[in-house]
């Protein structure tokens, strides 16, 4: 039982890493878009002035 559980755990580990990497990349892209949106807002305010 113990050995079967550890083999399942090791087979799920790469999948978990891939999912975490995908989440991290999505969050990084979202943060980048948010930054661009913030800059665009500031540019618009400067243009209105």
C-alpha cells in the first residue's frame, strides 16, 4: 500500500508542477496587463491635462 501510494505521488508530481507553472505564467501575464492598463490610464489623464 505504501509503495503504491508513493508511486502515485511521484507520477502526480510533474503534473502538479506543470499546473503551478501555468498558474504562475497566467498570473504574471495578468499583472503585466494590469500594469499596461494603469499606464494607459495615466497617459489618458496626462493627455487630458
